[in-house]
């Protein structure tokens, strides 16, 4: 039995044309869906960012750049730096979300940080599993690098619906540096992450589709990601337009969507932190930024 990538029906192998049979499941379509022009399931799901991508304090969509985020070890919530800085300026030294005393300081107690994460892992928190997996993958915070353990934690988190865990697994299998390269597994994990709302994973799916010669599918993925505020995806759509692989209307739609999403991610507090980050990067002096962050 084979599964159609558009209607998700499980049909006998003879229900598919020779060309469709040779394709992987996500882009395979039965003859009825080919005739009807049905879109792929992958294009229908993950077109909106999940609620987990909103800052739990200001409820605005979180930025994509990691330096604009403040992950809280105690409750595994990701706050925007705008809310984190605003809380610090009000004299709040505890976690702005759960009010737990935070172990962040110039010389943090790494054993305490790891213990807090393990506690969340034991409670079945997929976010904590993903976080601990990334620590084992890179060998930080006093943990010895253990790729096998990292993959195990990522897979557990992925089974619990953690899109970012699928993304990390996809990257590992695509790069083939720490695990054996497996393009099929990389596609599968990237696609699962994209359908779960991971915008960066959708950008990577588009890149892999382009390398496979599927420029039209790649453009569709990048347009979805651009409309969700991903700047790199917008750049890719622009390049495809300049190469004649995307229409002017495609680029215009992607640009309008990007500008709208980018505006939704802005706030006065975030804009202020952005200015501090840019000044710090330009002058190579992070003292003011560290003072504001309370680190």
C-alpha cells in the first residue's frame, strides 16, 4: 500500500502512475489528485506559527534570531528579550513568567541549570528534552558530548510533537557529520517540522527541493516562510524571481506578507533591545547590554 501526499489516502500501488510511484511519499499523488490539481498536505499544514511561538508575556510572535530570545530554564518558556529586559529594569530578578529564582549571573551554577532541565525532562516536557538534547549534541554546561543521547532525546521530543526536535534531526541527517547522512530521513524530519509550524525547517525543505530540481515546490515553501516573517526565505523568493523561476506576483505577495509579519513581531521594548544589540555589535562592547540584561 502507498499513501498519497495530497489526500493522504492509502491506496494500492497500481493506483499511481509510474512517475508518481517513484516519488517519495510527501510529494507522491494519486491519479485523482493529479487530475484535480490538489495541493500537497505539506503545503496545507504549518502555514501559521503555533502558539508556542508567541512570547508568553507580551503574546507577540517571537523573533527568529536566537539573540532576541531569552529561554527560561526553570519553566522552559522562551521570552522575547524585550520582555526580559523590561522585567529586569523593574527590579525583577526572578523568572518573569513563573517567578522562580533564576541561576543566571556572570558565573552561573551549571550543575544547578542541568538539574533544573533534567527535572523538566523527568516530568515529560518535550521542550526540556529538546534543550537537553542540544546540550549533549554540543557538549556544553559540563556535559560530555554524546550524540547518541542527543538523538534519543530529540526523537522522544519529536514523538511528543516538538517541531524543533524534528528540525534538529533533519539537520543532523542532512549534514551527515555526527550521524550517517540520510537524505530520506532528513526530508522526513524537515517536513514533519514544517507541518508543525517550524518556519526555518520549511526554508530548509525548500532548499532541498531546489537541489532536487523541484524549483516550483521550493518557491511555494519559501513563500509560505516569507509570509511568516522569515527574511532568508524572502531573499530566496527574490533570487528565484530574478532567475525567472518565480513571478513578479509571487515576490510581491511574499514581500507584503513578510512586512506584515515583521511588523507584528515589533514592540517598543524589542526595538530598544535591537538598538543595544546593534550598538554592541558595531563597537564590540557588550557592557551596556550586559548591564541591561542583568548578566
